[in-house]
C-alpha cells in the first residue's frame, strides 16, 4: 500500500466531517454525539490555524484521501494524537501506515519527545494500530495521571479508556 501524507487544507473540511460523523467513528470517540457542520467548520478552522496542531491528510496512490491524523502539542514535551480512517478504507492497515508516516513529521515539527493517544478499551482496531507502530501502555506518569473511567471524566460511556505513550527515541526522523 502506497500512501502519502500532506497537511490538511480548507477543502478537506467536508470529507473529514463525514468521517468524524460516521457511526463507527462516533462509537469509538470519547464523545459520541454527532458533530454539527457549523461546529466542525469552526473546529477545523482553528485546527488549521493553530501553531500547536498538525493536521495531516493521508492519501492513496491515486490522491484520494483515506485518513486524517491530528497531533496537538500539549506541552513542551508531549503531543496528543487522534486518527480517523475513511469508512471504506478500514481494515487494510491504513491507520497503522498513517501513524507510521506522520508521527516523525509531527514529532519533528512540534518539537516534542513523546506522543500520547487515548483509546477506548473496546476499540481493538485502533489499539492494534498503535501497538504496531511502537506505542505501549504507560502504567506510570501519563497513564496514572490521566487514567479514569469515561463516566468520571464527563464522557458518554462507561467503558475504560487506555492511555498510550511513545518516546521520540523510537520515532524515526523524517
């Protein structure tokens, strides 16, 4: 599978909104309510303008968008990552490859040493993708500090959330 990554552009807003509102995406998101177009447009504009966010669109060899990966620098050392794979492209390793190709770019660009992901325990597909690219469950520090049930943190479901962390030393340079 030959994929390429590029920075998101304003014309990507509709496709990313549709992916974010896909029923499987909503089920696996920490907040499962549908996202209104107006709210998405404001969020998307903020993401594109933010100096602490890198929003990548991953395309197949024909130039068709198949995923989006967003990195947000939380502090001098840590970025948070979120990924959405287009519904028709799931189950083919797109998520794994999208993470593998964008993480070095984001780590370098945002100048962080660590990348963290928050994944619902029942989201086994994402869990496998993150483990394949070298993430590990952080049992101390980030994991303990942020570990909580979804209900306690104000989210919409009682499932447990897993926290993952990867050190920059294991991320290849771009």
